């Protein structure tokens, strides 16, 4: 067994650019606060599922159709990465048609991969299809160290020759018969990215691969279900031990992406912070268990109106403590949004970030709006205030941008959120959805 050790903080997936709005780095969102919200929000497909599954489509030398695909900057960038590898892609509304039969190169373009961490996922599929891969070290949100050591060591355990030179990961299996070998791999940290990379690589490997201490996130299970729909033999996805028995080849598939639990959680917080009753669907309620539990602690009631529909009934905001953890713990991707909510809660709260070491850069911007927050190590100590005041603020990463929008909805006066290129990486037309609820927001260009 290879024990993959890594003391750094979890390599998750990261952000991107926008399909429909080019110069979003220069755009801002103007928010007039204190407008009550009401109505229903449609939740888009899960960004982090789509990105991994788009890479997973490379495993099949035929045609794949993906449904419920949101229009996001990250997805547009991943499309460019795949097209640079020779994949033909067409988009029709929320459906992507991918033809990977003409996969022509094992070299992923540096200028694209350096902007999008999820593009590193092509490494495993390229190895299995072409016997070699040349993939630059990835980029993404500046929220902390997210090394690829776990990915690399896992591939080495499966027989690949891997080395990093001049910022490029060189992986090769042509000298070992052109096929990866099944292996037993223990991940020192339940990394989402490493789990997904190794899961994909193992689908076409020779023999059985067991990934222990695997990530349990719903997006990992969604990727496994996608691969199973193509004929892969995978069991245990969604638990901490995943077993994959390699098959000779995979076939075409028509697959629907799960709803985005982070978008869903963000809109539930929008209801709580504006004291508004709103409903959301489609959702998978169990994916939101830790978020729902904290919203209840803070004073909201969450009602199940149907198998895939939730409604939030807001209450008086109470302080609580939050610690981010790998799934099924509280998601790091909801930390900033809940912190925005807790700035207005009665009493003192503590938010502890254990997943990324640099994910509290939004604190300074919330303080600019009147929040009372102190940082001590990986803890944010929040003393609830009676109100926030609108101000010009700068989004520093994807989820921070959402937190600032939420704070702006609840603040007195006008808030200008700058840096919308972050927001567009993970939220499909957020301002239109907010307007549909009654928010007064406007995207503005300089």
C-alpha cells in the first residue's frame, strides 16, 4: 500500500472566468439594501461536479451529453482546456455535447490550466487514453495551499512515471504496457481533487484500486455515478473507502448533474439575513444537512416542501460557533456566507477555518461595512452588531464575493461589490435570480 502523505491543507476545486460576460473583472454589483425578498429560486447544477465530470468525459472515446450545466466562467475555461486537447464541444442551453473521439494531444495549455485548478483533472484521463500527460501545475483562488502531491503519489502507486519539471507535471505509462495498475492507496488527507483524479484514473486500470480515507463530498459521488453510467465498476463513493475495478473501455452516456449545494446554501442565507421567506429547488436536502443545522442554530426554520424543495422561515438571529471540516462536516465553501450572517446575530460567535489557511480575506471588507470581527489564528471572533452600512467593497475570492453580496442585501444604504469575475466563477446569473426575489441590484461597468 502506498500511503500518500501531505501536511498541507485540502486541495479542493477552484474558480474561473465567465461564459457570457467578458470583462467581469472591471464590473461591479450595486446593491441597495434593506429590500425584503420573497418567491422561489431555481438552483443550478453543481459547479464542482461539472468540472470534474467534463474531465471524466475524456475517459470515453465517444460522445457524452451533460445536462443541468450552469453557465459559469470556470466551465467556459474548462471547455477551452478540453477543446485545446482536441475535444469537440457544443452547448445548447444547459446541455453540453462532448465528442472526445478526436482527442489529439496530451499537452494541456499552460495559459488556461494556470487559471483553473480543476483543469488538472485531465491528467488521469489523458494517461489512460494516450499513455502520457503533460499538465501544468494548476491555479485558482488565492485561498491557500492546494498542492498536487496526493494526485502525483497516487498515480505513481498505480505504476505511472511522474515528475515535475519547469512547472509541468510529466506523467507516463507507456513503459509499463500502456495501462495503469490497480493499487491500494491511503490518502493522508481526504482531498476532493486527489480522490477524483485517482478515481478517474482507476476506471480503466488493470485490476482493483482501493482509495482509503477518500473524500466523501456529494460531487465525488456524482463523478462516480457518471463513470458508472459509462460502464465503470465503482463502489463506496460517498464513503471514506472507494473501490474501483478497472474495465477495458467505457461507452457513451447522457447524464444529469446534481444541484449545487453551495448555491442552495447561499440563497438560504439570503433569506435569513434579509428576514425573508424564500423557497429553493431543486436541491438534495441531505447534501445541505450541516448548513441547515447551523441556520436552525442561528434562528431560522427550514421546511421541506417536497422531496427536492426547501423553504426558509427566518427568525431572530442568534450567535453560534462554526468549524469548517471535510464533508459531511460544515463546508468551507459556506464559511464566508455564514460569517456575513453572524455579523448581525445577537451575541458572540466564533468561526474556525480548518480547510484553507487563507480564507478569511473577506473579514476586512465586512469590517468596512460595520461588522465587529477580530482574527486570531484560524479563528474569527464575531460580535454581532445592530446593523451594517453600505460601502464600496472588493471581492477577494469566489465565496467571499457571495458573502459581500449577502451583507449588501442586509445593509443600510448602497453597497458596491467590485471584482465580479470571482462571483461569475461559481454563481449562474446571480443578480437576475436576486432580482426575481425582489432585491434591488444592478451590474455596472466602469
